[in-house]
């Protein structure tokens, strides 16, 4: 499925939740890995405020793109944020949504 770039050039972005490991298998604790770099993936909650609206996104980022000390409330810059729609069936129930992925987050200047 195609992904779509998200323009954050006029937005203010803050860390809402600290990075947490993204799991490929919750039962075994197996970490999800980036297919291109083979780096472990983490999920970071980001609050994006733009044009009078705020939205909370759970963004998947390779651990190599997450600086040490990233904590809730910190203003950050996001590199390469993209959205992609998804759909799957689990236990006979169809589910769908939008996933968010970025290359990196850095402390805002």
C-alpha cells in the first residue's frame, strides 16, 4: 500500500509518551525490526499541533533515530513522517486504521 508524506513545516511537535519497544509478537516478546536497516523499532507518542488543532500520533521509529533522554513534554523535530493505511483480519474480525512511521526525531532547536 502507498504511504503519504506528512508536512510538519508549520506544526509544533511535542513528545507525549516516551519511546517503548514495538513488539512483533506479544506472546514471545519478540521485537519488531526495521526491514531496511535491521534496527529494532520503537513507538513514540507525538502531539502535533498545527492550525489550531492538536492530534496524538503513535509513531514507529527505528531506535537508531531516537536520541537518548527523549521524554514527555520535549519539543522535537520529526524527520520523514509518513502515514499508511492498513487492514487485516484477526479471529474473524476485520480491522483497519492508519499507521505512522518516521525516520527520526530530534530535540527541537
